[in-house]
C-alpha cells in the first residue's frame, strides 16, 4: 500500500466507531455520520421514523412517504483540517408505493507536502473520497425494508480505487407505542479496482441493531444502538492494564473487562422535544471515550450534543462530537421541504401512511 495512502488512513481512523480497531478496511469514511443529528446522538442512529432523509443513509428501511421532496445538505469541520459533507434528497413514488432517495457523500483530506526518498519537498498533493448512494424503502404494515447501493471513488496522487457496496435494512415500527427496532447489514461489497495491483482490501462491513422509544408522558425519545455485532471483542489490549500474577513479575493475567467489552458495542442517544420547532440532542459513545480519552482524564470525550430549530421552511441543525480533550468536530446540516416551495405535494393521508406522522 502506498505510504501517502497510509498517512490518510492514520488521520481518518480518528473516527470514533473504529478507533483502535480500525486499520483493516478501506473506505472507512463511509462510517462517518452524515448529519448533525447523527453526530449529536453518538454517530449512529438506525431507529427513528420521521421525515429526516439522512436517517436513510444509516438504515434504508427508514425511507418512508414523509420524506417526500425533502432535501438535506451538510458540512463538517473535522479533525486535522479534514472536512466532509453530503447532500441528500428523497421522493415518494406513488405508482410503486415506495420511497427512493439519492445521497452524495464526500471527504476532503486537505493538502499534503510531497517529498522524495531523501525527504526533500518536491510539491504538494491532495486526497479525497466520494460515495454516490441510491436507495429505496417500502412499508408493509408495521414492517419496512430497504436497500442502499453505493458507488465509491477514492484517489490520492496517482493512486485511485473504485468500489461497490450495499446496505440492507429491516425495521419494525409501532406508532401507537412510539417504539422502533431495526437491524442493518452495512457495506456488503468489494473493490472493483484497487490502488495497487492484486491488493484487494476488505470493506468496512458491520452488523448493527438499534431500538428507540418516545416516552408517553415526557417529550423525550431515547435510543440504544449496537454496532460491530459480527465480532465480540473490540477492546484494545493495553499491556499496562495487565495484572502481575507471579513473585518475579514474569507471568501476568489480563482482567476480564466483561462490562467494558459489552458497552464498547453500544451507543446511547436522546432527543428532547420543545414544541414543534426546537429539539435538543445528546449522545454517548463508549468506544470513543475508552479509546480516545487520556489515561487519567477523560473530560467530555465520548459525549456529544446538538440542537435543531425550524425557521419557516428551513430546518437548521448543529452537532458537536467530542473526540479528545483538545478537539472535536462541528457539524452543520440544513434541510428544506421542497413541498413548501411549489413542488408536487404528497397526496396520501396520514392514515394511509400507517401512522408515519412527522411531529417536527
């Protein structure tokens, strides 16, 4: 693998979900949260059914008629002067009774100095990656299912790669109890062309499970998301935390850390509703905190927060994720309902959409 490409991966693997367990896959930028809402709620959200188009990038089964003519775009001031963003749009197809969407995701790693083998600077170079996703989702009673197909392009200097992946998702939604459960298989696929000859790299495959519920007597929704379900132990083995089990210190045993191993798979999120136009969000990512905190000082590492406000036809969202005591990311997303500016409106009634009623 070319050295400049390794440099980009070292920068990218600051992403919380992979942290110390990263480094084995290509196209890791696919795991970055694509909206301020996702950033604020811990990085992954599979189980909220409303009009937010960006939720369908996490789980295509969340495509629903309430997303008709919704347009969202966002940008992120990420770590190490990296920036990324996306633009997404969804439309309900009445003749097929399903909802389809398209999303373009990009990441720009910035400018690097290029040197020769002796370390002399001979110029600069840039690197970036892009993913174009097309998805569909269909509801049948309280159940829904969907799929995203993603074409990926990555380049740095003269090295480039093409890839093709798919997401498959299923969701159960009970509108009376405001309860949702989802299962998603992410990034199933492979490289079409590789950076170097005969060097096929694995995709960032993941199996994720999420549940959420809005409380009956409190304007609050909580969610719990489990990730990396296809591998049990994603804990970093720290030799400094091994116990000495011998008189001369030659033999050691590692503690079990069962609770820590379980919680590293979990992300907790919450959303407070203040009327119809304001929301406040919080999240906690245990893997992020454990892998990126300092040894004796954690601060707010692993915690995230954000807010959303609707101003006329525009929805403005902000999310902040704390990766380290020194820095974090700032995510801004703007959404607009094109139904309100003259495009054809969704014709079906609320009852015909199986209770998929937007409360925002």
